[in-house]
C-alpha cells in the first residue's frame, strides 16, 4: 500500500531531480539495500517494508553541492536532515525530502538470531509482522519483538521535515522520559562495574570504523582524527587505551549533534552497543541545555553557542 | 615525565595563558609552597582545550587533569571560556559513565592576580588525586 504510494510520489519527483535515494531488495531476502534511482524504469524496483533500516540521509551532504537529490526518510532519519540544516552542511534548495511515517523497522541481526542463522529463503512483511521462511520451516515474527532498541523508545515516527509525505502521520505512544531509561539504569552500577562493562564491550572492537562510516553526523570522514597521522591522536595499536580513545572521539565529536538513528550500533560487526555511549551525552544535552538534536532546523547546537549566565552549570568545588 | 616513586602522581594542568598561567606565576613569584605533581601545559585560552585533550591524558598515563582559565566575563578573547565551560561540563558528566572517576578531572577559574587561590586549587586537587590513588597499573604503562 505505502509502497505503491511511494512509487507514485517518486514518479512525480524524479523528473525534477538528478536522483532519488531509496531502498531495493538486497543480496538476500532479509536485506534491503540503498538504491539510487536515476531513470524512470528503475522506480519499480523500489521497496518499502520493515527491512528498510538504513539511514539514507547520510548520503546527502556529499551530494547537494552540485546535484539535486530526493531522499526517502523515516522519522528517525529525518532528524539528521534538520541537524545538517542547523550546521549548514546541505543545500536545502537541492534537496527534496520524501517522508514515510514509520511503524517500526526490524533489526536484521535479531531476525537472523530468531531463525538460528539458517539461510533465509523468503521474507514476507504484513502489518507489524514479518514471516521468515527457511529450510526448517516458516516463522512469524512480530516486528516489535525483533525491532532495534531505537524503535522501542521512538518519539518521532513521522518525519519532522518533508516535502512529500507518503501515508498518514503516526503519533508516538512512547513516554518521552523513557528514552534515557537505559542510561539511568546503567548509571546505577558502580564506577568499577561501568568500567568493566566498557572494557569487555570495547575489547571486541576491531576498529573497522563502520560506526563512523555509517554515522550521518560524522561528516569529516576523509580527515578523521582517528586515522590521521598529523595530528596523531590514536595509534594503530590494538590495546584498550586506543579503543577507548577512538570511541571517546566518536562520542565527543557528536556531543549535541547525535540524532539517535543508532546506525553505529546497527552496523557494528562485533555487536558493541556503540550508541549507548552517545545516548549518555544526549541525555546531558537535554538536561543541561534543554536540547535534542535534529528536531528543528532553526536551533543552534549547544556546543556552538553559550549563555553568559549558565543556570544549569554550577561551579565545582574541590 | 618521571615521578618520584611513591610520593608523586602525574597531574596534567591546562592553563590559559592570560589568567591561570599568570596566576600560577604569581604563586611562584610569591614563593607559595605547592605540591610538585602538576605538569603545566600553557594554552592560549581555556577555549583551546578540546575535551579530548583531557581524555587522551587520562587514558595515556595521567592520574588527574586540571583545566584552568579566566573567570567568566574576563576572557582575554571575550568568550573562549564560555565555550570551554559548556564543553568541560559535558565532559565531566560523561567521564564517569565510561568508568573513569570524574573526580580525576577538575576545571576552574583562576585570574592572574589570584596567586593564593592558585595555591589552594593545586593543593586541594593534588590531595584529591592522592586520595584516589594512581589510575593506571604499572604493567599497563608499557602496553
């Protein structure tokens, strides 16, 4: 239904743009893959279902300087567009946003776990459920059971910025307070336990930089200080110090900018909860500066500005 | 830099050129007694201090990091310390989440005339770090 409407919208938009970025079927039935539509005959390949997990907004900053681009976004992805606009990273005149209200996507790794990593023969998506067929038989999974963590606390199922909206807006039924429950419960652990947790998690990190490459807000990738030799912030050593340093760089460079699309966690081949680090800083930004990234294109990111009298920051005594 | 074993810990201080470095100088010229654990790095402004400087120091051998700049409204560059305040506050809240005690990091404001205050800050912060003990185990140092 939505897929049919989406194709109609793309049909309308395509003549005025150089490309439309959407999704098509990937290398196997459970993977969707980003798809760059440039010719009308490609439109039929477009898909829309809970397997469309990627944040396509990530492609925009490198394109809108000299091309006119249309992009398909979910609610969470749309926050990246607002954040780009705040930071002047894209040219809005060269961008057409096709928004789709999203009722939740699946986590491909959770689906694969649910079918015990069998080879998947086919996947069909109905309302709020996916049926996965393997050689062992069929399994019907509710989308909410295999959704990524971000969907469980999603406050913005309807895109916050769009030129065309495909389908009817959806309002979130989640509690705004619940977004940072994960951080609060983690903070109840002792300092030592927290350190051990990150030590164990980050120990698996192979520094493939997938989390950085997938991040929509990591826009200085070609000169990332995690890889540069001058300045030489991190070495090639594979020890705990360098792994911590790399993840702290990623987190601190996203302070007040992370739009919580959780692409970093999704792409991590070692299943490190990378987004959990950023979530803490987001919570601080919300508490200190009453700011959530990517909600409004007119906002100023909190680290780009200041107040002479900061009511929320108290001097620290020794 | 080597430390006097058993007596000293490594504390790195990032001091703004215009106020806190002057304040430390004032304390020195006035011959105020100070602990010798602190290694001072002079920066043009507290706004120059990237939170990653602090993280890098703590992860690579420092037991504590102190950042000091001009008092708010007194920045030589008008607003550098206002930006610094936001960044460093964010960092202070973040460190303990990663399992690094936020008491190992302190930021404060010391003007060039406040030699006595500087002495107080260094003494108190060094005491605090000594109470926490070394952050790094010996065997990890050469890792």
